[in-house]
């Protein structure tokens, strides 16, 4: 029987939750049935080496490498049309995004970039049975790929996290055959914005390999997280408003003032890193709130901590929380809108109020209530968080 031909598209393989989820998806395909091509707009990123050997990584196409790179660089390379499209998109987004924080306008600017760039981007000539766009906007598979079935992923709490040009987004989503959400709460959030698209939506959780997470966690990192008797808290994510690390800094300061000997370690990078560094200095907790930087492998740091904390303002479904649970860590998350789909409160994790005070109270509770701390850690260790069965949902769509 001839294999089904599938194309998966992604920007790059830099460290991030969506990228880790993509690796989980690619590892889970039945390659005796499916032939999978991966098209990366840029052949960059620490996760490139994790792409399974069975996947055919398509050659980079110069025009697509211009996304998320400085405009001056792409103009110097001769991409004049695409440079002008980027400038126009940036100007329009600036007008539309007045009064918003920087990261709230990022998606809208990317929408305009795709919209204005389409005429300058080449088509993919090969024909596919299925085209999958793993990170939006999804214009590429809609306009540049020939496929019988087209799917686009939604990784976030769309109602609160995304500030789109609704007209452009509704047109885009409505042209897809299926819209894949990473949790039930994410789907409900998406449908608050586009209730007319319910017939296209499905929920499919991020694919996580428990064995991979555990195997990768054995790396020795004692020099970076010394066993000094302190309570070690760990968080992993991008430095942006959504992840709430600014609240974590203030919460750490208050916990120190309450007399707790804690060290809070952050694994990550991002646009707000200098802002977080300044907050740390202003609150005089440089020895307590420690930025470890970008790490290809965050799992040893998760494994070594006493408590894993996700202080987010919103999430779709945080991959890092599930990974910490796989490692048997007591997990505390803020009560962001999709939190209840992330864990069972008081059983395999703890949900605190979404505020600095909530984070402080939650960490205090776990520190004082040793029985609760041990219970949620024990329940996490004994639960099976591997979910390759989720692939059956995808197979049912693509045949």
C-alpha cells in the first residue's frame, strides 16, 4: 500500500514548548504508513538534532528564511519585496496595537507580515495528502501547499493570549479543514472568539515521551544548582508577560522576607529578560532568584528542584508542567483559565491564586504541609503521563 504523504511546517527548532511538542509528534508517527516531510522556514535551533531520522527535512527556501529576522539583513540579501512587506506590516501593527504591551501585538504583526508577503513567497510543488501547520498564522499551507486535507494547530488560550486582526484570522481559520487545540479548555477559549468554527475543531494533547524526559534528566548539574540546604524552586519558559516571571520575582522577595531559605531557578530566555534582570536587582535578590539561561535540556534542572512552579498568566497546556509531573515533582501552577485541564488540584499538583500573593501562599502551603507536598509528588510519579494514544485522533482525520 502506498504511504500517505504528509507535510509539517514550522518556523524553526529553537527551544520552546511548541518545538518540544513537535518533536513528540514526529517521534510518534507510524512511518510504515506515513511519509513525513518537515518544512522549516529556517534550519535553526537547538532541537534540530532531535528530529527523527525517518523524517525528510526539506531544503530551506531563501524567501521563507526571512521570517523573524531583522529587516535590514533580509534587504541586504536582496529580498526587497519581502523587506517592504515587513515594514508595512510593522507600521500597520503599530497603529493597530496602540495601548497594548509589546508581546500582545506580536501575533497581529505576524498576521500582517504573512498577508503582505504572500506574493513574494514561492509555492511548494510536491502534492500531499495532508498538510499540517504546527504554529500559526497558517497562511503557508493554505496558499503555498497543495494538499487534500489541511490542519492548523492552536497552542494557547486564544481568548486571552491572542490579540488578532479578527477579520484576517477568521478568514484563515475558516479555510482549514481542521483546527487542532492542545486542550479542551484551549478549544473552548478558541470558540469564544470563533463560535461558528466549532465543526472544525478537535482537541489533541501535546505528545510527550515519558521515557525521553526521564532519560534526559540524568545529566549532572550540581555546579549550577548546588545542594546547599535551600528550598529549590524551578520554572521553565520564555521571558514574556504570559509566563509571569515578573510576579515570581516579587513572590521570591516576599518569601525571603518571611524567612524561607529559597533559591528560585529560571531556565529560559526571551524578550523580557532584561526587564526581569532589572526587577531582580531592584528587589535585591540576585542570590535568590537565579537565571540559568537557555538550556537545550531543561530536565535535569526540573529533576533537581524541590518544587516546580508555573506562575503563568495564561497557557494553552504547559508542556513543562507535564514534564515536571513525569519527573515526580510537586507542581504548583497559578489559576490561569486553562489550569484545571492541566492537573487535578490537590492530587497531582496544586493550583494557587493568579497573583503574587497567591504564588507566595501556594509555595508556603507546600512548604508547611509536607503531607500534601509528598502526596502530589507521589501521585505524579505513579501516573502514566505518556500519551501517544493521542495520535489516533490525528490518524482519524488524515485516514
